[in-house]
């Protein structure tokens, strides 16, 4: 016989998610050296439902710093630092990823940081304590456009994009207005065609187009770069939008310095790389065909030999 009866505590637990957390177990004393036993790891529970303004985060990194020794005392000795409380969760500098949000500034997969991050595997915090990590070279907001939900997920959750648009099932113009309400300042154009025309129509005064590729036009017998429709050309002139070709061959004198910079960013985790690898020289034709139809995620390469 199965009972449907639960105690009040059991019902409460069923509505919470189990997490790991670290609390202050004891104080070392004002003149004592801290030891590992001053901290205690225990299980805790996370509410499943968020209130308005709250954000659920998954912790990736926590910082341990010398100043924290002062917070282990009953009195930190300074006005701007509050002491940690015995048997309460410790807080400090941390970094993580947003899993759920009811705060207007944050959405799922945003990388965020705070100086008041709870020492927990996951946490629900007030979104006002969080700061979204800034992009390389001063980019404030980055939006990608691709052809599958999987690729959109990679762009946002792995590559750190603010948002991604699936052009095969979403309205680019509508989503771009949603994600970039202040307009577009820079467009790295790899595709051309209707997609590029839609984006250009939402670009700001004195903005820039980096013309790198036009894959949507490569199966057509047209000059490169393909001519723009008259109304798009008019937008370029009216808004003083630059549209310059980017050719890697024109920057051969900067290749070495570029590789050094890219390698450094990669080591620091600021640059993410995804590749689609096909094994076997005999499969290079199929790999090329797949790439032209968008079958790859990241750079398409062929592994000829791993000996």
C-alpha cells in the first residue's frame, strides 16, 4: 500500500532543488590563523520558482582573497565589509552562468559576475548584484544569425553571444528589433542576400559593414561583391554606412601578431573555438557539400591523418 501522506517538511523539500553550499563553521579568532575546518560543506535547497527581479545562476568560479580573513571575525574592522555569520553561507567574488531569469537585464546563458556571490553550486540571487561580462574589443551586445536551434544554443551558451536568431524559422527583422532596439552599429557580413538587406535596414547612422563573405550568393552567376538593391544602396548613402571588403590576404603583415593575440585570448578562455571534423581524405567532397548547406557547426575541417 502506497501512502500519499507527506509531512510539512517533506512537501517543502519536494518543491526545492538540492545543492551544495559552504557555510562559516567557526571563527579562527582575531589573532588566529584560519584553517579548512573553519568552513563546512553541507547540502541546501534552492527554490524552484523565482520572484520578479531574481536570477538563478550556476556557479563556475569562486574567488578566495586575503581580505576575506577580516570577514571571518565578528568585527571586520572597517565599515565597508560585513562579517560572515557562523552557520550562514559564505559570499565573495564569483562568476557563473544564468540558468533562469526574472530580471529584465539578464537571460538564459548570460555569463555574469558579482562581488557578493554565494559559495553554492547554484544560487538564486537578486539580479541587481550581478554584472554581465563585457565583450572583447568593446562590443557591448553581440547577436548571431544561423540556421538551426542547435547552432543558436552554441552561440549563446558556449560562445557567449547575447542572443541568436534562427533565420529559417524566425522573423529576422522582428527579432533584431527585439535584441537590438537601439539599432545595429557593426555588421560582420558572411551571408549577403535578403538576410543582409534586412540587417542593413536596421543599421545606425555612421555604422559599419565588414564584408567578409556572401555564401547565399555563391551559387549564382553574379559579380563579387553582389550588387545591392537600389533601396539598400540608398540606405548606405543616407546613413553614411561604410561597407568595406575584408580580405585576409590584405593583412599578411599582421598575421603573426594576430595569431599571438588570438592564442592568448584562447588560453584565457576569452575566445571559444568549435570545429566540425570529418575523417578521411575521401570524404572531403561530402564535407564541402555539407558546409555549403550549413551542416557544420564552427569551422569545417577534414582529418586526413592522425598518425
